[in-house]
C-alpha cells in the first residue's frame, strides 16, 4: 500500500469521525460510502486497533479512535497549511496558530499585536496560552513560544531574538518608607523579596553593574508568585522588592506606584526570544508573526 493510500485512509477516518456517518463522510470526500468504509477498515488493520465501533444504528469512536483523531486532524491541518503556503508563493497567512507566552507580558503586550495581525489576516485563527511555566513546544504541539532569557535546551527548535530590555528592581514607596533603601545587592538578603517560581524553585535576581557581566544572585523569597502580573501587583501593594521586565513595570514607575531600587545594578538586558519547532518553519503564519514581532522589537514596543 502506498503512502497516498495511507493518507486517504487518514482523511476518510477524520471525516467519518467528524460526521459519525459514512454517508456524510463520503459526500464530503466525493467518493462512495463503500470506499470510505474500506479505507477506514484498512487503516484500522494497518494500525492493529479499532478506531470506530460500528453498530446498525450509529458509529462511535473508541478510546483509541479519540486519541488517534487528535493527532490525525492536526497532521492533515499541517499538510493543508503547508500546501497553501507553497501554492500561494509563501504569502498566505492562514490556519490555526498555537502560541504560548509569559502570562503578564502575553496579555499586556503580545495580545494587542496578535489582534492586529488577525484583523489584517482574517484567515488566521489563534490558540493562545499565557503561562509562566516553561513548556516544550514540540511535546505540547505549540507552533510558537515566546520566552524571556535564553532557553538552554533548543534541540529541534529554531530561535530568533526579538528584542531585549532591562529588568529593574522595584518596590512601592510605602515599602521603602518601612524597610529603607538597599544600598548594595548584599542588602537584599535583609529585605522582603518577591520572586517568580520556575520548575518549582524560586528564582533569584539578575544584576550587573557597568560593563561587568550579568550574574544571578539568590535571595530569600519572602513571597513566591508564579504569575508576572501578580508579582507586579504584590510589589505595588508593598509586599517587597521584585524584579520584572521594564515593559511590565513602566507604567507603575511612571505614575509613582513603584520606584526603582539599586538602579545601578538593574541594567542587565534580558533577551526576548521566539522559538518554534523546525517542522513549523515552512508555515507562513509562523514566519509572518515572528517577523511582525521582530519589527516591534526594533521599534521598542515589545
């Protein structure tokens, strides 16, 4: 049996699963009901698993069928998108784009940019997840991941630096009145510190002075919060000192709800990176969104 026959079987199964009816699947595919039934049966024989339970009254997906459907539907979607990409001269931005980004930055900065892109390209459909958890885009089948800081394991991924910005240390004026101003990074060990949580371990602060390379210092985490927006709000509420990307604290710094502490040490730039699986590089929607984000990075709006 050829690879084309295999693909026809997958298409027949996906359409049958969608309609739960061989006749409707045949009408969609433009073939006979018998051809659809035989294609699905051959696919089941090749896989060694029953995907659809047949009775005289109805069709029902088995547990194996449900699992296989999720993968098969995604595979056909990617094939269709790749064909559209090539047939259109690599210009059409369409299909479903799955994006994961840091929670606070994703909602505040990324979402408005993506909304603008979808207005220009109504055929583009978004599936967004905003989380501060580090994910594996290949394992979790995500098309595009945005991360602050370099990701150590990039096997099978393409990485592009979009921008960089510094991450100041900040605190509320009320906290400074109560606890005083730290004069050096060593003083942070005697202050209330708010940190994020990465892989169930609190993160420290990244500091640098002058031309010295950046280094990470461990601090005692008075409060550990796994959401960037909540870290900022906790700092505004006076719970302690936090370090966040400038884009997330620029407004509260401007209106006085936060003040910068140790400004000579919070100058180390943090890179903003786009990462996507090598298998997604062919997709116009991925390339276009990355290009738009890179332009925003050049303009200082990330």
